[in-house]
C-alpha cells in the first residue's frame, strides 16, 4: 500500500492534537473534583475554592491556570448544561430615523414603517427596502437632504445620490451592529457568565448570545436591552482618596464590631487572608501596581491572627491599595487614577461596604466609585476608580453625543492607539476639560471613559486638546483598540437592541439531558461494535478499531475547534458513527465478492478497497454538501448537528478507509488470517434476484396512497403542527408532580392569557406538558416576558410544578426560520442534481435522484400528519425537523449513489455508455440486487442506532429521532423502489422523443 508512512504520520499528529485538546477537560475535572471533596457539599465553599484556583497554574509542564484550562474544556450547549439563549435584534428603523434627525415628514416615516413590515414578512436587507420604499413614495426627492449634516460631512455630501446615501446607511448599520456586539459582550462579561458564546448572524441585524448557567430572565432582559450610556469623567488621584479609604476602614471596623452577626460573618472566613495574599502575589507581577495595604496577610500567620487582622481592617481585607516599594525601602502609593484593587469575588463586598449608611455619609457628594470593565490581564483583579462629580446636577463632564467618530489606529512608532473625533460642540468642552487635567505639569490627571457605569479606560491627559481630534495610547493590543473604538462610537448609538427570541433551559432538564444522551451514546456504540464483530468476524474487529479511533478524532477535533456540543450534536456524533460503518460495509462486501471469485485474501482486500472507493467518495461528498447547507441555513441545535456531521464525515473517511487499510496490511504482513464472515453470514444475500424494476408501478401506487392520505390529514388537522420557531410565540415546558389533564389546563389558562386559548400538549409523560401561546408576543416592552410568565403562574396556581424550559420566538425570527428551511431544502436539491449530473454525465440520473428526494420529504411529512396525535410524544415541525429531513435526503442520496456507481461500473466493463430497453432494466435490477446486502446492512445498523437513541435519548430529541427513524425506512425503500426505477421511466420518455 502506497503512502502507509504518511497515513501513520497524519494519524499520530491527529492523535496528539486531539489528546492535547481533551486534556484540558480532564485537568478541569480534577480541579473541580478536588473542590467538591474540600467543600463536602457546601456550594459556597466549593465556589470559593474554585475562585481561589482561578489564577493558579494547574496544567502540568505548560503551566496554564485553572481559568485558562476552563476556557479550553469541552463546551457544552444549553440543552446539556442549562442556561439561556437570546437572539438580540438591533432596530435599524430607529437607527435610520436617528441618523436623519427624526424627521416628521409623512412619506419618510411611511417608508420606515413599510420597510419594517416587509422585514417582518421575511425581507433581508432593511436599508435597501427602506430606500426603495422612499423612492416610491417620494419620487425625485433626494435622501441626502435628510442625512447629510455637519457631523458626517466627510462621508456624505449634500449633493450625494440616493445610491450613495444607501451605501452610507449600510456602513452605519454594519457599524451599529458591531458596536452593539461590543457593548453587549462587555455587559455579559460583567454579569459573570461562565464561557458565554456570542456570534453575529451574518447578513442580518441579529446577535446570538448563549449564557450557560443563567436562569434570571428578567435581569438578563434589563441588562441586554438597556440603552448604552457613554460618559467622560474627571477622576481623583489615589493620593487624594487614600485618607478617605483609611477613614472608611475605621468606620467599618467600628460598625462591624458593634454588629455581632456582621462581625461573625467577617471574622469567620480566615481563608480571606489567603485570597488577599493571592491578590498580592498576582499584583506583584504587574509593574503598574504592587503589594497591598495589608502586606502582613500574605505571611504564614495563624488563622486567629488573620481573622483578627481582617476584623480590624475589614475594607483592606477585600480591597488593596496600589503601592510599591520606594528607593528608601518604604511602601508608597503608586501615582495614578487607580485607587484600589479587588478580586472579582470581593467586588460585591466592597460595593456593599460603600453603600452602608455610616460609610456613605463620609463620602463627599463630589465623589462616586466605579470598577474597571475587565480584570487585569491573566488575573481576576478589578481596579477601582474614584469619579469626580463637578457639575451641580451630577451629570458627567461630557456625554457620548460629543463623539462623531473614532477608529483603531497606529502611532508613529507602529503601536496600537485609538483616534477619537469630537463634534463641534463637543470639541469646545473637550478643550476645557483636557486643559484642566493637564494644568499641573508635575501631576497630570486622567479622564475616565465610562460606559454603563464601568470604566473602560482612564488615559492620562498630556496636554490641552483643541480641534476635537484626540489620540488615546497605552499598553494596547489591536483587539483592545478595536474594542475601545467601538465603545466610543457606541456613545452615539441610536439603535436600541431588543430580545427577538430566547430559550431557557433549567438545570434539572440539562442534567437529565446529559444522562439520557450519554446512555444512548454508549448503548448505540456497543450495538454497532457487537454487530460488526458478529457479522464480519475478524474483519469486524478491524472496523471496530477504526471506529474507536474515529470517535476519539471526532470529539478531539470538536473540542480543539471550540465547537459547542449540544444534544443534537451528540445525536450527530452517534449517527456519524453509524454512518461510518457504511464505508467498512461497502469495502467488506466488495472484498467478499472478490473472495467468492476465488482470489486470495490479499488480492481481494486490494480489489475491494479499489472498487468500493468511488461509492464511498460519492456518498460522503453528498452527505458533506448536505451538512454544509445545514450549517449555513441552520442555527443553534441544527448548526451543532451539522458541525458534528461534517467533522464526522471527514474523520470517518480517514479512519474507515485509510487506517483500516493500514491495519489489514499489518495483519497480512504478520501472516495473520483475516476472515470477513462466519458460517452463519457467509451465504447471506447470495443468489438474490428481486425484480425491483418490474414492480415499480406497485411502489408508485403505494407512495401515492400514503401522500394522498397525508394531504387529507393536513386539511383535516387544519395544517401542519408547526413548532413555535416556525410560527412565533412562547413555549413553556412544565413538569408537574402528578399527571394533569391538558383540557383542564387550557380552561384555566384561557382567561389569564387575555381569552386567547393556548396550545397545551403532553410532552413525553402525563405529568409533563408543553404550553404554547402568542400572548403579547409582539410587545417589545422589557417587562413583557415577566408579565406573560406571571400570567402562566397565575393560571397554574394550586398545582405543584416546575418550568423546566421556556422559548420565545418573535414573528420576524419565525419567518426567517421558515425561509431558511425552504431555501435549505431547495438548495440541497439543486446541489444534489448538479453533483449527480456531473458525476454520472446523464441528466436522467440527476433528475431521478431529485424526484426521489422530494418523494421522501413528502412521505415523511405525510407520516407526521397521519401520526400526529396518535403517537405519545409531540410531532411538531421545527428546526430539528428540518435537520431530520435533510439527513433523510442524505440517506436516500447515499443509497442511490451506490446503486448508480454499480450501474456505471457494469457499463464500463461492457464497454458501453448506456443501454436501452430490457437490457437496461436487467442491468438496473442487477445493480440493485448486487448492492442489496450493503443497503440492508447499513440501513439496519443506522436503524438500530436511531432506535437506541429514540428509547434512551430523552424527550427533548424524541420527535427529531422519530423523523430520522421514519426517514431511514423511507430512504431505504426510496433508493430501491423509487429513485433508480424512475431513471428507467425518464430514459424511456427521452427515447420516445
């Protein structure tokens, strides 16, 4: 075998990369296990332990900290971990109105309104729709009259054409979305979410945010939908604030000493001394701030002494002053705007101390404290600033409206900086502020750039800045300057962000999902291993070895790419494993054919691999195309499924073909006998001659009857059972302590939902229901989600229940999902047609395959409509169903391509390009029968895997797997009885013409 050394080299490199990627999860798990053992069931102690380990190097040799290791471990999705998924929509209508100065012109506002209506109906480009609508309503009127002004004169001239204005608005819309992304990310980081996942949905005005572990929907809604407020403040120097902090420390010591419970709470945590010591250790590595107020806490004092020190210095137990050791050996305050430093876990304690009435009374009205938005690099240490309030009304020196533009730039030495441009009015104020800050050449002051009451930067002013153009320099990376530039521009952000869709999974459901997913995964894997070993004997064990290597590669690659593993993702891995045996079955069946012709084992293996490769390549390419289309048009769980499918296909090809070939070569070289069957399986599927072609009209009739029945049930049921993500609304999954009657629940919920009857269905068991309502779905108010949930709780009053998950999808998101699903199916069919025509050089093959695909989609939909209400679980049609439909199409295409390959092979052997009449019928029957063993074995393998997932995989994916089960049966039936026979009828029509 050529290239054996190269295959081994690639396998070793892949194994090292995957092992390295998975090692982070093992290290993180060990630390968390130690935390559990140390805490002995006390969650607060467990959290404190993990906080203390955040900056400790836990990865051997390389020396990554626990915080860094945690960021690189397997990233579990919300359905496995619990948490909240939010789709934020940036209001481009508000952006356009604001950029135009909120005109009162009736036609302008009508164009805004019409564009929004079209966007809600599934339109894509809001700006283009708006311009088209405006030109219809106001022909001959120039848009530049509305948008060209002094602040954007460099970008848009008064004489600009409407197309120029459209380009300007497109750039502003893109910029607004980027700025919103930056602001939202900083807010989420400040919220303290572990490993949040944020991504802009390309080609739309939406941002998807996943927050594992978050359950407080109301707080998140306020956090994400609040308007961004950019401010510029003068700040106090640390020398000015240190005496005040010393006084606050004394006040706290006296107050807490008099308050017995508070004193007990403060002194009962000797570990705080250790945490402070950790802070000092981390700070000591930073040249800008070393040491701390209570340096003695870092020494090996007894717990009692530490507790006494904390008791007498409560503020300094959680807040360090920035100090350094002077030339005289004495500790001195580090000059600058930073007045204190705390670990992230201690910032809340500091805030609580500063809000105590006794402490607040001692703080001047001209001072307020704010934290830095991010911790110091490589640590969890946040900096505290003292903001100077100089105006009588308490407003900042300058607001975000003063910024006209900003950009990330480089200074003359090539170092990253931010260039900031002020409006004409802002320039005058900026000149005055900077002059005051730079007045004392020996003590230049800083100005804090604040967004949402968090300090993003506090640059020192070097001199008075006139003209409104300023450069902000510092120890910046390019990413830092880009973020700061976006923050500055966010000050004039006129486009509000609204929650267009949300999905909340409770921790109970997440834990159950992990359990069910792992059980189904293990059992399905064992089923495949046993089947391959029993059916193919020693060769089956070779396939099993390749399968284990494949599984290791798939999970390792997913982790190294930072992919989020969801429950559909686990289903994708299991299905990929099921499909990966397809390549081995194809090879082994061809080897068995060669052995039956009298060839020795070595020659049979060589020929088997050679003849099976075209079918393997074709079938995997078609599946990969479907996976890519799923990834592009899907979102959330569908994308997770597509990611694992695509990675699994590539990994399976390498493991099942290359690695298994190397293993066979090694066995043969060592003179080890390799068998591909046993006494029971040796003659399976031999001498089969089923007349598929002759009976094709019977199959056509069967399919027609099922599809007609499905259409009849469609009209009887009033349409398809669309899920909330296809029609919009809110869905709540509610678990009761005992069985409930769905009709009774409807009656109780109807009045609280404004006499709008909700949809109530049993979900998996009699004590669990799915409640769907469109009550207030178009209301954009921040409090609406709580209003609806309060109404739900009122309607369910008197019962013991738990809301284990909830989902919200606005009509605009629903229309986009429907359009995305439609295009996914359509484009899949187009790509399949093109690929088949190119590979087999006859349009009849391509059209026959596409007709079979549409046949399968209609058959699955028909079974769904016929069985809806009969099955004991929900048969909703949502995003997961589209993933199932496309996977079914992949099954059919894979089976069909294998048959087409066998037809092409036989034509090539006979030296002909095509046959006609009875000769073609016989050839197609031969191809179908000769590949029947492979078709049946692959179908059974995948069917067993799906059946295991269906039984053990949990309620959350049961409907999804049911669609795949039906599709597996229909796909096998279609490839044998519909798609290939259709080629005959298409060919006959062409001959008649």
